[in-house]
C-alpha cells in the first residue's frame, strides 16, 4: 500500500537522511579523486572504515536504551591485542599461556594452520562478547548507570590490553591479512574457492572490497534478525518508556544483558579486523578513546537519538562512513594537515547541532523538558 | 460488606498496603464475579488505584490474600498477573510511544516465525483486535506517539482484550475518550460480559456507572465500605457512602458586590490553533473559573499567561500595565506577580527528592537573602509561616517532599507560590487527586486570598467546584470562550450545554444544592 | 540538601562520603603495610608525602570541582581536556601579565559557548561538548603546528603551581579557594538551590520561575573556568604546555565526582564527597606507583575500584513506573 510506504519512510527519516547524505558526500569524493571509482580506492576506503563502523554498531545498542557505553574502544583494543597472539597462524600452533602476577597460566595449545586460525578468531570474538556480557552484568545486577559502569570496565579492558601488549607487537597470519583486506577476487584466490577467483559468474563481483561484504554480512546476519527478535524490540521499548515496558511484562533485565553482550560482540569484530588490518596488536589508549568518542558521534549522525527508543545500527554504520569520508576529503583536497583537526571538529559540531533545529520549532517550552 | 460466595471469581481477603506513613488500604475484603461489570467507586485517595495495582501485580500487598477461581495467587510482577488471566487498562497508558500500534498490541507474546517476530501475523492480529473494539481505521503501522490520546486509549484496550482476560480491569479508561469511542467501549464491555469475563470498572462518572454496572463497591479512606447491586442505592446515598458525611459540601460564601475593576485583562490571545482569540477580565478579589470539556484550551490559556508558550499574540494587561511574560521567571517577577499552580504536581510542581524546605522556598529565594546568600533564619521563618497558613501536615522539614500525602504535597505547591506574594493566581485543576478534607481547605483559602485582593483564575474539571467557588465561570470550547456564566445563570445545566456548545435560552433551574461527587 | 541531618544519623547523601573516606583510609593503610614490609618505612604517612599528593591532587581537584557543578544539573562536559590545553598554550604563548587572564578568559568563553549550545539549542551535552573539544583541539593544532609550544610559563604561573608559601604548596591554596567558592555557591547561594532543583526536575524548576537556561550557561562557564585555572597550574608546574596535557584529567575527574557520591544523573551530591573522591584517586595512583604497578595493572585496579565503590552505594532504583 502506498500509504504504508509513506509511513515507513516518515518513521525512518533519520536513517534515510543519513544514507542520502553519505551517498552525496561519497560521490563527491570519488568525483574529486584522481583515481576515483577504482577498486583500489574502494578497498582502501572500506579498510579504513570497517573498525569504526563496528564500534559504532556496538555503541548503538546501549544508546537505544538511553544509555551509553564508554568501553567500546577499550574492548575493541583488548580484542585487538588478544588477536595478535591467537591469530598468528603459526604452523606449529600457538601455546596459550599468560603471565599473571608472576604466575604462568597455561590453557593448552592452539592447533596450527587454518583450523588454529579460525579457532583463534572464534576465541577473540568470544572474548569481545564476554566483555560485553560483563558490562551488562555490572549494569543489570550492580544496578549502576551504564555510563559509569562502562567507564570502569573500559579501564579494566585497557589494563588487560596493556598487559598483553605493553609494546605494539605480534603478528597476524599473512594470508588472512591479504584475504580480508582486499577485494573479493583476492579473497577467492587466497582461500582457493570459485576456481581461485577465476570462475566466470564470479568475475563481475571480484572488484567488491571484502571488508564491505563483511560489514554487510554482519549487519544482515546479526543486526537485522536481532532487531526483529523479542529482545531487540524490548531494547527499543526500554529506551522509549522503561516504565511502560515493565508494566507490559517485558523481560527488561534479560534484554539489557543481551544488548550489552551484542555490543561486545560488535566491538570484538572491530578489534579482530583492526588486528588483521594492521597485522599487529597495539594497546593504544588515545586511539581507544578516540574510537569511543567517534562512535558516539557516528551514532548521532546516523540518526539514533541519545534519548533512546529510535534509531538503528545501520544508521550508525552510515554515520561512521560519513565521518571517515570527511577525513578522506582532506587527503585529496590537500588541506593543510594542521587544519584538518579543526575542520573535523567544526564539521562534527555542526553535524550534531543540526538536530537542534527541531528545538526552535517547539512552541510549548514545557515539551523541551520531557 | 458483601460476603464471598462460591460463584466469585476474584476474592481479596484482608488486603493491606502502606506507603510510608500513609495507609493506602486497610483490611480490605472484596469479591467480584464472572460475567458481571463491577464498579469500584470512591474519592481520589480512597485506595482504588492501589487496589487495582495489587490485583494486577504492579505492587505487592503488605498483608492479605488474592484468590482467583479458588486458587491462591501471589503476583510479584505484572507478567504473572497477566498469565493468570488478570489484565488491566491503567490510566497511565502502558504503551511504548516509539513502537508501532501492531508492536504494542502484541508486545509481550508476539507471533513468531523462525524465532523472530512475524510482523505480518502481528499486523493481522492488530487489525483483528482493533476491529473488535471498533477502530478499524487505525493503521497498525503507525507509531503510537502519532496517535491522538483517544485513539491511544483504544489501542490500549485492544491490547488488553488481546490477552484474553478472565478478569478485565478498567481504571478510568474512558477519561480520554471521545464520545464515539465511549460508545464503542460500552458495546465491547457488553460483549465481554456475555462471554463470561469478570469486569472491574473504576470511574468517577456516575452516569457511566449507572449505565454499565451490575454491582458496585464503595471505598473510602482505604477501606471497603459497602458492595451493593446496581439500582439498590440512589445517587445521593452512594455519594454519602463515598464521602462519609453530610451531603452538601461547605463552599465558602461568595461576596455579593459589584464586579471589581480588572486586575488581569486578556485581549485577543491567539496561539497556534489551540487558543483562538481569548478575551477575559479577572478583577482583584474575584474568582473566575474556566470550564468546559477537557482539552478545549483551558490549560493552554493558563500556560500562555504564565509565559510558557512561544509565538503568542494578543495583549495581557496586569493592573493597567501591558506585560509580555517570556518565561515563568518573567511572570513571577515583582512587577507582574503571576503564580501558576500546575497540573501535575509530581512533575511540574515539586522536586520530589528534595526537602520540604527546599520545595517551599524555591520560588521566593530572592526575598530570603541577606547579601548574596540565603539567610537561613529568614528561610526558616518563611517556611514555617507557609506551613502554618496552609496547615500542612509535616514531620521533619528536611524530609523529602515525596513522603507527604497528595493533599499535603499540593499544599506545599500552593504555599510555595503564596510566598512570592502574587497578585494573580492561576490554578490548573488543583483539586485533582486530593482528598475531600483538603479540598475544603483549598476552597476556603481561595476565597480568603480573593478577599485579600488577589485575582484568581481557576480551571477545574469538577462542575460543582466551579459553581460553588467561582464568582464567574468562562466556558471554553475549541479554544474560544463561548459563554460567561454568573449569578443565577451559574448552574450545572448551563455549564453542560455551554461545554457542548449548545445555545440555550432556558431559564435557570430551581435553586441547586451543590453536591460533592466526582 | 538544606538542613544538615541531625545527630549521627547518616543521611542518604552522607553514606557515600563516609564510605569513600573509609576506603581512602584503607588505601593508606594497605599502602603503608606494603611499604613497611617491602622497604621498612612508612613514607605514606609522612606530612611531606601527603602534602605532595595534595599538590598533585589540586590539578585534578580543580577540574573535578567544575565537573561536579555540571553533573549536578544532569549534564556532562567532555570539552575539558582541550579547554585546559588551549588555556595553557595561550597563556604560555602570550606570556607576561596577560597570561593568566587570557587563560581564564578562554576557559570562560568555551564554557559559555557550551552552555549556550546546550541550554538554548538543546543539543545533548555529551555530544555538544565532544564537538567543542574537537574544535578546540583543531584550533590548537593549527596554532601550534602540532608541536609543543616552545614558549614558557610565566614566573607567576610557576609560582602558583610549584612553589610554596609557609611550607604549603600554592597550588593547594588555589584549590582551597576554588573549593570555598564552589561550596558557598552550592550551599549558601540561591544559584546552588537552582542547580539542585534543575538536576532533580528541570520542568518543576522552570515552572517555579527559575531561569533554567541562564543557570545552565553559568554552570558550564564555571566548568570551563576551572579547566582554565587547571591549565594555568599545569603549565606552571611543567614549565610549558604540551599536546594532550588535558586528556589525562577528564575521566578521573568524572570518576572522582561519582565516587564522591554525586549521582551521575544529577540532583544529588555534596562537594565534600568530590574532595574525598579526588584525594582517593590521587592516593590510589601514588600507592600503585610505589608498588611499581605497571600501567596495565593500574588501569584494571582503577576500574575495579570504581565498580566496587558504586556497588556499595551507587545503586539506582529499579524502574517500575
């Protein structure tokens, strides 16, 4: 029905604007780029965007519940450091051991080769998910406000990251690095599928950057079903009207736990990819902080309200894309590197202030305080 | 008191509940049957809401038992009550504003496919339930916050019957409904009754209770007073049960004098489409009432005078001077002297976690200074004066104001404003949710303030209050003042017909004794 | 927050302060035990040591004082790091008698901009101050070319930060002065009542005639000013300003305020708690230094301490209606 479509469009207005804005900006970027519209540029862009997009998705979930997760950057960094140990792909396998206050703990050995690699990746994702679960438990059972709870857990995660990698180091399996940070064609040839990428039906798809496909896969396979699950809907309900959600008999605590755990999973994905991309583990505290704060900006730009109840992780992906593309612009326009932070800051400020236009149209000032 | 019989579906025995120092319910025995509409009557503060919340699992009783169909139950949360077949439609809606109608209707047990919510089945279910309540025109995909209040209430009712209740409780469910929707609810209830559902119906509207109920129970001060079959008591008998004493409310006598000059002069006030050229005078020493159906602009008028609305056009004159309050701070300023006792005291009138002293002093701190700081002695004296004048029952002044009863909380709000020495006092439905004793005190206080020279503009949803207290009543309809009633014209018939915007040239009815019923 | 609770009955607001104070003592004891066992001495209990800690604590304390005011009205200020840095950099760049006024002016100006955006445009403070922080960083990077400025702090700045009068560090006097002003505002002035009122229920405060927007601007101005003061002192202490000098103060300031019993959602909290929170964090840091705890362990302990303290008294009510 035509009117139903109109209703859906009106309801997803924030997301639609985000997508349109991104398309315009990205188109402009490629038009201005000397090597615009080439696979190489697309691949490079998608590599630089992936981690922030994942961290932004991680931030979206608590924001939907009118909360905030200040540990997403730290959690991502912690997983990044774990990955630099667990995903080396060493043929002889990786001993799982850790020094902890002078005691050496051993957990066995990770097998070598591809099985070990995949197992290592799974463990890393599991660590991210567990970190999210810890966040959730502190918030739900400790009954501590999310912003402070995650401030504290973030410090713990950074501590663990620093313990793992006091100096940047480690390595990621070269094949894995090559496969996941290039186009689908390279992925296919590295992994030896589809005739090493030469299959005729595959050729038109070979240029698509693998990170982009990964992003779309994670969004489709994890976020979209989650949003249509009862837990997902409960999260929106909590952000919109927690009291009414309780009166309606929704399982609020369970939903909060699931929300933070999901956020941890996304942050873990970001950490794994960052490790793969940089082929090392780096407990970079300022970088972790920057990711956290940028994730908040990405969420807001992507149309999710900090007051909770409306928005989507898909919007946050586009918010992250917009943020990154803006910095790409600086490269091609050769803006003095000294002026870049200033421009980035101004654009961020203007972008988030645009939501304020709504305020100027409100005629009953009491409504501002709701 | 009605004895529980074998055909009773819900049986409450010895239920008690305290909130801090306030006894909300005491030793309540109550029973209702299937296939009957059982009305629950009582003044605000009689304990009806608490009773309902206990049956619906929102709060737990301090003592007593709940039996459903012979089985003892202990509901620790609303979901447990719903599982046992008890569904409640509360006054404060339980809808999620940012979710769609279909989502809300199937919020707790949605149809699923492959573990995920089946949106199409959900939409179909919503359409079916909306049809059952007669609201086929509501599009299930709309977000709830896009719907007007009456439609939202209908969605809430559709959601309730979707849970196939064995006991349906309606708490003032028709208060926000248009008359067409009220009819729909009546026929729905008739169908449910025929389907052997037990129905508990709380309402202040006597004509509704007359029309619908088979049995009625009266509560007063937290106790169950009496249960009787409909038709066995007259209205005045019921009212007497509800208020427990002599039928006629003591309204303070109105002075018989010439209309005083206008202290507050409103000319051609226009705002959005809610106020359409309002003109009204309020004299010093006058109590002018605002009447009419809900939502005709009465509250907006008060907010406009208090500086809360932007984009207002028209002229407001106070004691001969034109004023343009741009905020409550402007309105309260010494030269203008307007005070507003707001609609919702818990959100707009008080900072609940803060102390009684802080709440009382907050609007008049500028008068309590010595140098740049607050003078503790001046503050204490002013606070004591306020407590004494309003006869507020308080313990420790440092206690949070949330520990006070509703009536005393409202007194704190009023005392706070009196401390600013206002010349014009606006009251937004001040007696809603207040016990009868406090109401009487407020009526006396209003007349006293008027006699001391204040100009009072008073919005109330209670006709008897308007008739009893006010020198003049302006009835509003669709953002305009359609009639001003005074003297002998000020009677219930004229108020009702003016509220419905029916022109009437009927003479005033025989002298009308003001009765106190909701 | 008006009359003090009589006798020994600990009101809801006093409990966190008492617990934080106890915890502080516990840290002192634990640290002393450690140094006794390890070094055979108890440096933690020496007045010199404690004074030094307080001197270092002054920087964090001043930032936390301003942050508390903003948190009390249910907002937050994430622009403190680069406001502080900008104030420090411009003070050293300008030098002479104008150094300190310029720094304070910058802090004030940034605070006012924050306040205007948040009070009048109603942009959520989390995100607006984030943007302002980025802009301040951009301005400073553009101004300094990305390097630490070579200019030095003025002698007055150095004196305020590093030297002592009558054996007490001057920085401590500055902190005390700031504290006195904040306490006077919060407890004795009408502004303080308005702050708590807005933090509790902005709608009710507005309808009581409180000029909520003006108060918001003032609160952010105070927070910016304290950031400026801290910038002056930090630059004085290190003799110069440097990139990112303010970053290490943001989260500890928020933590100190919260550990001290102030509710992160606003409306509740006493300044004494913030003071104790600051001292607790500073002491914890230094005890961990003495123990040669690597940064990794420090961060983990830092986070665990916050959670532990909040579990003991920071629990919010379950939302039921």
